[in-house]
C-alpha cells in the first residue's frame, strides 16, 4: 500500500500530476485544491489513495493524489456515500475546499453541495447525513484551516506522533487528535513529548 509519493513534479494539469520518484513517473489524479497548492512547486509530497477496479475486460488501477491527509480522508469518506463515485468525490473537492466542505456538512448546507456538478438533492442530503458525525468523530474539521486555505494550521508530523503515542497508551484516536490539535494551535512549537504530557492531563 502506497502512503505517499515524494519527488519531482514533472507534469501538472488541473486534473493530473506526474511525480517522478526513484526514476519512476507516477500519474496521480488530483483535485483543483491540490493543483492550486502544488502548481508552482518543483518537489512535492502527495498522499495517495489507490483504487483497483477488477472485472470486465480490463482491470483498472488508479492513483489519486492529495496535498494533505485531511483532503484524502474527506475523499475516502465521500466515496463511502451511496451515489458518490471517485469522479464525483473529486469534483466535490475541486469545487469546495476541504475546510469549506467540513463547514457545509456540519451546517447541513444542501444548496452548496447541490451547486456541484452531478450532485442532486438526494445525494447532497445523503452526504450530510452520512458524514456529519464522522468528520466530527475523526477530528478532520479541527485540523483544517478556518480560512479555507490548503496550508495546515498545525505541524502534522508532531500531531501524528503525539496521537500515535496516545493511542499506544490506550486512548482513542479521535479524542486524542482533537486535544493534540487544540494544543498545537495554541503552542505550535512544542516538542512531541510536551504535547503528549499536556494531552494526558486534558483527555477525558
């Protein structure tokens, strides 16, 4: 399983990025949000979602690339909704930023979702009903910038290490993530061990 691909951005269009790593050029389908974030970069790191469609005459193996883990997580949640396929999910993430999408789902804003090409009222309602609790429980919304941009507000390396440590200590990932993100928003330069110590006092 590919977690991410890091290398030279050799080609990029609003829908596709080619990243060369160790002499291999990987073609990744991307959203407009990711395109905007990487278009002027020479070296990139894209988080990967792999899709294998078997059956019929041809098996189809496709890579999707995302600028942030949060966008990838939203994509994975979207494709679990009945009626939302890979292209529709990518269309949503090309029309609405990850932060805005969390706000739309949290507030139940059907009109914003319906404005996306290919999304009808029933699908919009299904997305809101199916994902509202999930984006809260996974802490995705807490990790996204409030201004709707693509730059993450917290150091994801420190955050991931701290959450992993807390999980190993027996705490659930979702509440751990929320607490760690809140700590790093207030004190972004804290080392991971201090974050864990503070989180241990705050997790309920």
